C-alpha cells in the first residue's frame, strides 16, 4: 500500500494592483481574432511588454477596468 500524500493547496494570488503611470504605460485591450477573447492591461512604452490585468468578458468588465484606473479611452491591439 502506498503512503498517502497530504492534500496540496494552491496559493491564492494576492498580488497588488498594477500601478499605472500614463508617462510610461499605455492602456491596451488585447483582442484575439480567432477566439474573440479580450484581455485588458498595460503596455510599457519603453519595452513594449504587455502586462495583463484582467479578462474582459462583457461591457461591465471593461467599464470596471476603465473606472479602476481612471481611463477615458482604450485602444485595441490584435
């Protein structure tokens, strides 16, 4: 008989909210042309690296993202 392994729990993500500096980051809505999936986040203007913040499932999610970071307009990237 094999010894029982203890139940292993995943750690909860407790990351702090992303800091948004309009001087160095641009809000982007990344959209997949194949699946239609949309992810909101910020693109670093210096490095071009995209930092995901949240999955956008509907218009309410997009509004929440924009209100949270004080964004009035967001561009789409495919």
